[in-house]
C-alpha cells in the first residue's frame, strides 16, 4: 500500500518540467526526510500529482511516483554505488517508465542517461549553490 497520494494535478508532468520545477527552488534540509518534504511542497505548489513511498514490489520503494510511471528518487548521503544500484532496480520495474534522481551529492550525480532502456535524469541540487 502506498503512503500518501496527492491527487491535485493540473497537467501530466514530464521529466524536464519536473526537473525544472525542482531546480527553481533552494532547499534547507539536514536529512533525506526533510528534503522529501520540501520536494512534496514543490509538487503541491506546481499542481503535480504524486504518491509518496510508492511500492515497486521486488524493486523496492521509490520516494515519489508521478503520472505515467515517472519515478522520483531522493538521495542525500548515499554513496554513488548505492544510488546506482537503486536506479538499476527501479528501472527494472515495469511500473517505471522514466527515473528522476534528485541528489545533494556531486558524486552521486554521475548516472547514465539511460538504464535498462529507460531514460534517467539527474537533478543535482548542489549546482544551484555555485
């Protein structure tokens, strides 16, 4: 069962629009839970419908699932290898059509643009601080 669903949606999101909405904001957070809450507020403000902690079955739980299988995973302190392993698992799910990884770590932002035939987009929040 999925924890939280926000049904307010004006339009079907695309990955670039979601990434742009996330990049327009500055975030204050000390852990992943705080960043996830801030991202949920961005989605609410933009009218983007989402489900939090969406269960992908054996692939695990992705932080946010948006329309049309657009999955959003948030990473704050994880190693690049852990981020990559999770990305491969999520992209292996038939429920995911596109993966957006939001990260606060420069090293975790080096994912390929496609994994298992599915597009991957990385939103590196640290770039907005330069």
